[in-house]
């Protein structure tokens, strides 16, 4: 999924970098601007 274009009313933050071999779920979470490694 491309990192650009973003802006307007899209509820995502900037892409968070992850390893190229990261699991698909981690890559999707990172694409939405969230850190897949974050834990409460």
C-alpha cells in the first residue's frame, strides 16, 4: 500500500517504519500510523 497521498479527512497518521519481513498484520497497523510493537 502506498504511503502517499495522505491528508484531508483520512484518519491515519504517517506511516510507521517496519521491517520488510514483518507480518502482514504489523505492516497494516504501521500503514495506518500506529506502532505495531506498542503495548499498554
